[in-house]
């Protein structure tokens, strides 16, 4: 099944500049692998060396945090939208 994957600016360079792409998969891991097959290097930006989600990337399947529903094993319901959100850091201390 096809799903829409929304990407932040920091990941758009890995997929040719697009802010959203279509992907296929039954689990989040399948979707990431599908994107990586078309855009090599994508998975390395999203997954750590053990294959889990990197700590600085939040992934939402619909309105649910993927970490709360199984991480890369989370099932992707038909018609879902997946959104990747990078952690924000920094700022100015007064």
C-alpha cells in the first residue's frame, strides 16, 4: 500500500529536494527501506547502527509517535501519512 511521507528540510536533500514522497510498506521499517532503495543513504539519516530510529528524529504515523507503537515495527494503516520531524536544539541563554 502507498503512503505519503512528509520530510523536513534537513532530509529533503536525500530525496532530490521534495518535501513529500510516496512510499510503500506494511511497517515503518518497510517504508524506510522502500525510500532507501530509491534514494540510497536515506535510511542512514533516519536509523541508527542497530536499525532503530535515531534519537534526534521523531516519526509520526498519523498523529501517533512511532516509538509509542513499535518503532520500526509499527504497522502502517492504509492511507496513512508519515511525518519525520528532526529534534530542535540550541537557542540563546540570557
